[in-house]
């Protein structure tokens, strides 16, 4: 029973002098995503990108691949189906990465099925800052759009335009199901 239906039922019962239905007094469960949860998921994504870069620097390609796999499994919705992932630096015919394998190749390279991927997450990222232009939350779904500033070990900054879509899975975790990233248009 929705909140509106519950209120109408309660209002009708009270207007007729009847006892309130039991459901009107039942606890309410709200699975809506909050802005704090969205921002926490974005911060976790940024920290994970730095973690992959650090794993590569300290433990090599295989360690980075293992960490990236953990990140994909924890943050993205690939276990439930395709993810709408358009990474920043991809080329046709492999522009979109709807599978975990394609996303892993983009982040850490080394997959001959994706020969143009050199490992975006291996660029020595040390800091990630996220600035949302707008956030839209509809129940168990949230969309964000804004900029992500990535800083490498030499202090170079790359800014990308980013759109994310999050859904709350059945276990309550936010999962990225839409990830579009591009470089700002240069005039």
C-alpha cells in the first residue's frame, strides 16, 4: 500500500467513524536513495580509482587487475545485467562497455580482445574530486551529472564530464548501471 493510499484509507475510515485500518499504523519502509548515499557512492568510486592506481604502482598489473575486479563487483551492476558504460577514452567499435570484461579491460588494459585499452586506472591517479551539476533521485534510482577532476602523481589535472545512474539492488547497495564519461569539448 502506498503512502497516498494509506492516507486516503485512514482518512475515509476516520470520516466514517471507523477504527483506523491496521496497515495505517504499520511501520513504513522507505527504500528511496538519499543524496548522502549518492555522494558516498561517488566518493567510493573515486577512492577505488586511486586504489587501483596504487595497487598497480605497488604490486604490478596483476594486483591492479584483482583490485579492479573487486571494484567492479562492489560498485557496478554487471552481476544483474548489462551496464551502460561509455568510458572517457574508447574508440569504435568498442566504445561502449556493457560487460564486466569490457569494463575491466578499460580500467587495467592487458586484454587482447580490447587492443586499444591501455588501462585508464593505471595513470597514477592520486586524487579524485567530484562536483555534481545536478542530481535526480526517483525512489530506488538516482542520476547525476557533473565533473570529475582527476589528479595524477605529477600534479596534472584532467577534468571529465560524468553522468552516473545508480540503482539500489535487492541487498540495499547502490550499483552503477549508467556511467558516461567524456572530455569537455575544446573550442
